[in-house]
C-alpha cells in the first residue's frame, strides 16, 4: 500500500492585490498577519483586483528575486489566460439596510484556535451582528472561561451536552437572534469583509435561503495540508453563482444532489426562518457522530428542496487552517466519503419525496461520487499540484479510504440516528 508520507517542502501562503489585470502592485504580503514575509521558494497566492478575490496562483520565487515582482508577473500571466469570472443570475442591488446577523461557531476543547477565530470575527465591518459560541460536549471549562473572561459582553456562550456538529449548530440556531445565521469553524480566520459580503445577498433577494463563500488555506506547511489543497481543498472557484430550484442549472444534471459543489460548512449562512422551517440540521449528521459529516450538505439540499435559492459568493472569504498530520488527513479522507452517503441517506429518510428524483439520477450520481474521490472541482482556483501529477500525487489509498467511507456512511447515519432518538430540537425544548 502507498501509505508512506510524501516529503513535500512548505509552500508560503500570500496575498497580492493588483490595480487591474495588468496593473501595478497595490499590496503584497503573507495571507495572515502572524505569518513570515514571503521569501524565495514556492508561493501560493490569492490574487485580488482592487481588493476583490479573483484567482489563486502557485509559482516559485528564485533566490535573489523580489517575491512581489515574481508573484505579480505570474498573476498577470494567469489573468491574461484565465476566463473572467461572471454570473448571469446575480442577486441584484440590496434594498434597505443589511440584515441583523448571528454568527454561530461550534467548538470542542480548542480554546486557542477559537480565540484566533473570534478575534477575526470581532474585526468584521458588518454594522449589526452578534457572535454565539456553542461549547459542544465539553470536558473542561476552557471554552467557557475564554468566552466569559476574554470576550465578556462581546460573545455569547451556549452549551450543548449532546456531541455532534449538527446538534451543536441547532443549539446555536435556537439561541440566535439574527434574521440571518452565519456559520463558521473555530479553525478559520475570517477576512474583514466576510460577513458583509456573505449576508448582503439576503437583503437583495427575498427568495434566497442560503449563501456560501470562498475557503482558502491559511497554511501549507505540512505534506497533509499540501495534499489536501492539491486535492482541491474547499475552494469552489471565483465565479459567483445562484442555484435556483425553479431554474436548475443546465451544466449540473445531478442538481441538487451534488451539494458539495455549493459550498462547505466553514463558510455558510441561512435565512433563519428558512433554516428553522426545514427543521435545522439533521442531528444524526456531522463531525462528532458515526455519520462523520454531511450536515452542511443536508442543509443545502433541504433548503433548495423547500424552494429557496442558494448563492455562492466568492468575495466572502475565510482562511482555513487545514489539519497538519497524516493521521488527520486519512481520517478526513474517510470522513468525506462517509459524510457524502450519510447525507444522501438523511435526505431519503427525512425527505422521502426526493426519492424518485434521486433514483432517476442515481447512475450518474454514483459515477460522480466515484469521480470526486479522485479530484475535487475548484474551478477558477489553482491548487498546488494537480491530482495524479508527479509533483503532488494524491495517494491511492486515500481514495480507497473515501470509497470505504461511502460504504459505511449509511450505517453510520443509522447508528447516529438511534443515538439522538428522543432528543428534542433545541427550539422545542429548553435553551441551555
């Protein structure tokens, strides 16, 4: 088995802002303030045009060369070749003030990472929002101490004793006061305009039920981090897009069951009324349950099935700290597969009316599921090494783990469902 850990040199993660596709450099530096300035070696760069994210590139800075000059030249060449991002079904201009937003972060025993995420959220430019931390099945008081001592009066604390990401998110939904509820993870750093750009479409489109945004790597320092991003990471490209169940996209014949193309749980927001109307997240899905994942995918499809639109907004950016170790990556590969089929099982159990449509699309759906174990679509984003390339090949045993996870997902969902049987939705019971 190809289970050895590949030796891959670190890749520097940077940001470059240009004054137009062929314009001057407005700024260049590390993606996060705490990182070291760029130097010689391999560089992964987010390219912005006057602040707007438009592409990622990977290039090499030779010894003695100026990193800004080298990366800018590579970016201009890429933009000259690339197709410009666009969308013929935009949300339109906002009418009125932005909605009040609740930001929910579910966490478990990761106070140091949580503090970094909270600092970035408190710096958001949105004019009206609250932050709710949900402490999921805690074994220590570290998270509560952090929130109540360092972030007193700025962050609300809620405790959920039943383990599982979806049920923790539901606890956040129960206590949230915003018209829109945004979700992110404790291992991200949010761009200052993340919340404004993620939630602005709700004011412009009354039929919108969900938005998602762009997720890029905060660090590419270990082989596990590099290989995950090489496999496509969480990026969904730089073209904004609206998914409308009344006007299914012609280029996605499996719609809406290809929920992984809509976005990811580390960067999503829902109209609160729409999310509560579908019953929130399925508590038998998500990290921390035998289902291993699928909570976000279930919610995306459920919102679409209820007749709401979903919009992907790449200007809403968060930087995600990928897991660093090889063991983390193997667990993640298995979890991807399990979460995929667990969410499909959840849909059939909770929305049986979708079964005929799923059966019609099942043959192509299975082919698609097999394909995503070999490559994740990140159109418009350049990843550090393509799948199967000689520089950063995706190990075959990780693809096998994903397929094993797919087989196990329905059984994991069944076990998780038995565990939460009888547990009321938080808004039907007490709000601990």
